[in-house]
C-alpha cells in the first residue's frame, strides 16, 4: 500500500503523527501546499485506512495509574475457539491497554496499567484468574519508561 503514497502524503502523515491537532491551514503550511488539496489528501488517507483515528494521549501517572506491567500469558490449549474466547475476555478488561498474540513460550503479551501492586494483584487474581484456559502468567514490572513513541517511522 505504501507505494501509492507520494512524498506529500508521507509528509502529511509525519506531520500529523507529531501533532494531530493542527488545523488544515497549519498542516498545509507545514507541507507547503494550500489548504484545499491538503484537506482532500487527509480525507483520502483516512478513507484508505492510513490514518486510523485521532486520540488524546493522557498521562497515566496524573490519572493515578503509575504501575505499568507487561504480562505474558500462556494458554493450556490453543485453537481458534479458545483463542477467540480469550481475546473476547481481554477486550472487556479495562486494565489491559494493549494485547498482542505472540510466538514463543507465551501466547499473548498484555500491557497492563494499574494504580499499584495491590490493584495489579487483584487484576491477576480476579480477572485473569477467572479465565479457565490460562496455564501460566509471567509479569514484568516497568521501573521507568525510557522511550515511548506513538508514531511509526515513515
């Protein structure tokens, strides 16, 4: 798909990744075009799925969710039905902010936000513990975030 994008499209995407709150005029100035073609290009990029959505990134520390944990989960059995059931459960758990199906010793990697260790313990016991097909959980606690980027390298 990337081959259908020209240099201006790429510049628009790079600029929006840095600041999605730009007005059309500000975006047009940044990519050296007039607002009308920039608006049309941006809408096309949205329609084609290059731009999935626009979000505000909220500071978890300020919201009292300072504990970040990467939780690896291994299922007892894995097939389409059991994997789908696990994913449906995980999608309903608000503490899980990201979930990846992985290869290797574990089947899933969860990114979990909690207020602290006590809330994380409750999450493991009461939410993950309620999922029958889990055979192993391994938690890695983040001591400090070194780099966090929401954009991709374009």
